[in-house]
C-alpha cells in the first residue's frame, strides 16, 4: 500500500518513512506545497499523511484541491497546531483523521491502517473472500488448506487485488502502487510478472481457486465469486 508523506521537517519525514516501510507500506515524500501538488496531480495513493503548515502554501489548500478533484485517498492531517479550529476545518474539508505533534510513530501507523481499513475494506480487520481469509492487522493469509506464507510484496499485491476485486487493474497501476517512485528505475515489468506468478501459485497450493486472471491487453482481474464477508 502506497503512502504520500507531505511534511517539511525532513527528520520527521524520514522517521515516518522508515517506520511505515518497516510496517509493509511503500512511501513517497514531498517537502513543500508545490512538490506535493505535483505528486497528487500525477499519482494515486492509498493514504496521505498531510502537514498543515508547508513552505509555499497550506496543507488545507491541498486538501481542498484533492476533494474538488474527486480523489478518494484517505487523509491523515498532522500538525503542531493544537487548535480546535484547525482540527475542525481539516475534518470539515474531508480529512479522515487528525494527529497533533509530537506523536508516537506507532499511533500514526495505527491511525493510517484504520483509515485504510475504513475506506477500502469497510472497517473490517478480517476479510473473507471465498476460500481466502486475510487478517489485515496480523498480516496473515489463510486458504482452504491452511496458512499461506507470502513475501512482503506478495502480501501487498494480494491486499491491492482484494481492494480492487472484480475490477481490471493495469500492470502500470499495480507496479506504481507497490513500488512508488522506484518504479521509474525498472526497464520492464518482469519483476511484477514474477510476483504475480508466485502469488497465484501459492494461493492455488493453499487451497484457493485461481483468482488472478490476466486480461489480454489491459492488465489483471482478481475474480471473486459471490459476496465477500467482512468481519470486525
């Protein structure tokens, strides 16, 4: 899952990125209003961590533009301002949560994860998709024949597919979601094909049908028959 960290204090931004990377997120960064706006115009993110006070502009203005553009990323505002008015304004403009500096990284991580669960999986901690069970808090996966051991990228890929079940997603969208800025260094998509092949094999070996369908000339579709059952 890909995050955009919009924070002008580089030391704090680096700390957030390190912590979130260690917790299976892919992070991109922006240190001022202009660079943040450029990234928001070009890319999509699972969640945005947004500081209110930025060089060259306001985080609240970015939030307003984000919502006017109809983008649906989750937004967690972080700010040194402990003003009730700032908090209310941010939430009224469409932010999903607000965290006042200083904060513990573990709390920030928990709040980001909660936003993603609410927006992508209806707040569920455990997602049941046919014979596949994902525990989003423990990051475990079970198939019809028991637990399925996945690498970090395979798990991230599975969560991305689950959040886009029964929709066609392009290989470009998948790669950019999983690798962020680093995707620009890749010469081809062989690494992505390898991850998809391995994930498909492990799911089948774990007692699941072949959920991942290649759609010629378009991308992939994670096909789940019936209605998924989320559990709190």
